C-alpha cells in the first residue's frame, strides 16, 4: 500500500482518483495550492506525486525541484493536456498522463511508480548500509594501524575508545584497566559531565560487572569501588548526565586474550545498538587485546632493562673501586720486592731470592689481571680512549718481539717474525695494537711446548683474497679494500673446533689440564676483539687440537684523507 498525493483543483479528477485508489486501500491525499503543497511535504512523505498542470502554481518547475530535493526517490507524474510540456518540467518528472487515460491504465501507471519508489528505497538503504560498512571497515583499519604503532597502554585504550566513538557514537564508556598505571583505573569517557554521585554509581557498577566475569574462577585482581582511581575524559562540560543514563542501551565485554586479562569495558548509547554494532564492538575490543599484551611485555622488559642498567652501573663502580684499592697496595709491594732483590737491604740467601722472584711474578700477574678487568670495564662503558695516528705495523711487531725474546728462550721456543717489506701505514693506536699482539703472543707461549715454534707474520691483502674459517664468516663480511693481515702462529695444544668461538667470550677458558695450570682471567681475547673492532678491523683464529693455532688480525690500510692526522677519541 502506497502514499499518493494528488495536486489538482479538478473535482472530477479528484473523484476519479478516490474511486480508483480508496477502494484498493491506498493512502490518497489532496491539495490544491502551492502553500498547502509545501506545508504537506514538510510533514508527510508521499511515494507518488500526481500534479495537475492546470493548477495555478507559480514557477511550477521550481516547486517540483523542491519536492525532488526533499523526496529524492518519490515519483512525480504530471497530468497534462495536448499542449507540449516545458523542457524544465520534462527533465524532472517521472512521467506524464492525460485525463482521458482509462482507470485501469491510470492505476497500472501509478502502481508501477509505487514499485519503482519501493525499489529505489531498498537500493538506497542497501547503499547506506554499504557506505556505513565501508566507513566502519575504514575506522577499523585505521584503529588497527594505530594499535600496531604503539606499545603504550594509555594510548591503546585511547585508540580503542576513539574507534568505538567514530563508528558507534556512544554517549559514555567505562573501562577498567590493569595496565594503565601501577594500580587498577576506571577510565570514563563521557559526552557530558557527571555528578560525583553518578561517578560513584558507575564505579560500583563497573566493579560488580568485573566480578561477575570471575564467579566460577579465581579473580585476577581484587578491587574495591571505594578506592578505585577514576580518570574522566569529558567532551562537553556545559551539560550533565543524570541517572537516566542507566536506562540507555548498553554493551559489556572483557578485554582479554586467552587466560590473560587486561580489563573490561561497558558502553552506553541513547539509541538501541544493532546486531552489526555488537559485532563491531566485540571485534575492536578483541583487537586491542594482543597489543595490550605486547605493551605489558614491553613494560616488563623496560623495567628489567632499567634494573640491569642500574646493576651494570653498580658493577662498573664496584670494579673501579676494587681495582683501585688493589692497585694502590701493589705499587709499594712491587717497589719493596725490587729493593729486596737488588741487595740494597743486604744479601739474600738462595731460597729468599727464589721466594722474592716468585712474589714479583705473582704481583706482575695480579697487575695484569687488574688491568684486564679495568680495560673490559672501560670497553663495556664506552670509555676506552684511543690515540689514533698514522703508523707502521713493523714498530708494533718489533716491540712485542723484543719483549718476549727472553721469555721464549726460557721456554726453549723458536720465536721469530716474517714481515712483508714496505707495508703501507695503518691509522691506529700503537699502544692498543701492541696490547693485542702482546696478548696473542703471551697465549701462544703459554700453550706451546718446548722445542716448538711461534711465528709473527705480516702481509698486505685485499679483503676479497682473505680466506677465513666458516665460524668467523661474519667477522669479514663488511670488510672491503686493502688490509694489513697480521698473524700469530704457534705449534701448541690447539683448540677443538667446537670451542673456537668460545675463545672470544668473556671470562671463558677452554677447559683442559694446561689451561688450569696456566690460569688467567679469560679476558685477553675478548679485549683484543673489542680493540680491533674499534680499529674497524677483524680478528679470528684457525686451530686444530694438538696441532697448534693461528690467530689473525686484519687492519685497514690508512686512507689518504687521514694521512698525517692524530686523533684521540673514545670507543663506544
């Protein structure tokens, strides 16, 4: 059954329409003046307008346009004679009829227009639903993108609230959160302001809703409405909600992920929620759960990092203090032993000299251990200072060789060097490189039996020509250009293949009878690795158990733009 409006002053036409449509139970209305027509369409929505062009309506095309703009899908029929219709009207109206049409044809024409109007209404409704669905999908997509862009709990809850507001236009939400601060918080987002009594009522309601979720299982957090902290976000402070808010339609859901619980949310709206509203509400609440879990884990990681940083500072300070306190008495002990061994305090017997020499060696070993601990502490703190300048590797090799010649002879070890002539300069700290080479040679002497040999070798190599054991491939992946390749080769006990990488770990010694005998801190190679890294080089080794080891150091050749420069800087 449709709504038909006839605009005519012809009583015969009016009676005819009454006979045709009233008996078929159509809603038929009449008017005959422009004013009554415009008043009528303000309060009624006819499906079909039938306009008799003989009615004296000034500017009829303008009136028809107003009807069309207000009732877009309604059909407009013009009752016309044999005179041609003006062009403006013919473009607006749906069709034309003449007074001499038969009743059956007139009924069929208007009935067809009613069906067209009904189909257009259905199509418009589907288009509106589709537009609303696309809008909500876009909101959901943007909200999901915002979820992925933060690990802050407060921001995640705000994004969830904004997404719900854009798509559902709620009046009020109450969110209980357990990750917002260091205590449970009730976050109220409201269109209007709230009285203190209403806030207390919402607190009580939220707590009761929360507790109903855990009637059959352990409650994760005990909360009380009397001491529950409230955070309010009010859009319009000029108006206030009353207790009638509890008569609004509402939806409630937990914010959880499996067994992990992050809070709960209740949403109020003056208009009823649809099934689609409920589905969207559940979807966005579920979507925020995973980012909230990540935010919680991130928060714990940050807290642990802060604890570790604090412990690292304490450790660093402790090492500095202890090392200083150990070094302070070592200096006078060392001087006293030197005075005793020199004979300035009188001649010593053979046994006394023997014990003094043993004490001097142990003081020297203890000093080296303290220096290693201080160096690794400086490196970890990023406070190791380097004095870079152009230098030749030959001077470093010569100094180390001179320092260890006597030691090697005492151990009956053949100690020699094989250096390529005319090697280019490197840009380096000679003292730190000497420290690295000293460590490598010292280790080689410790683990090389009598009668064997140790060779220090230097040569110029391009990074593409450097062959390396697979375990250390990552060490030279970023190397390019020419390098001075320095190596220390021994015929000692060697290292098992599985233990090669462990040799560069801090406080690690490869376990065997000889390592237990010679002792040490296990810091020499880790320190060497960091020192070479600061020189933009690489260090690695090749070894075979019981056949010896070969430690390599690659140092970049000095580029022309640093020739002659001397720079002091810290390594971080």
